C-alpha cells in the first residue's frame, strides 16, 4: 500500500502544525503509513493531485462548500476537524477521523 497523504487546511497557525505532528505520531503507533502536512487554506488547490484526505480547521467552516466542490470530483474525502479535537491538538482522535474517511472510500 502506498503512503497516504493528508492535508490539514488552516489559516497558517502553529496549532495545525502541532496537530499534524501529533497525527503522524499516532499513525506511527498504529503502523499506518500516513504523512500529514498543515498548510494555509490558500494552498489547498495546489495539493489536490497529491492528497488522499483533506481536513480543515473549525474556523474555516465557511469554506466547506468550496473545499467539497474542489475535492469531490477527485474522490478526496473532506471533513471539518471538530473544535474539541482541534483545540486539544488531539492527534489520536484526528487520526480516527482520517481512518474512517479512508475506510468509507475504500482507500484503507
């Protein structure tokens, strides 16, 4: 299986970078080959041909339809990160979201 690539869309804040790091640690513990990067919402389009999942920070909910319009045609699952998960920088729970999305798409 190829290494899966997850993009966290945020406003360029540090917390998304910490969350990406915590997700990578959680994936390593579960022996999952998943790479995660955090990027600005303005950079999402440049990653659409590379990513397997797009997660976005709760404060970007207003961009939900735009993200889905860009990702749905490419079969990329998209989900908001719940405020509690994002605020606690909870890599384990965020990884659960990623795994669930990938399983629903038959990618895991």
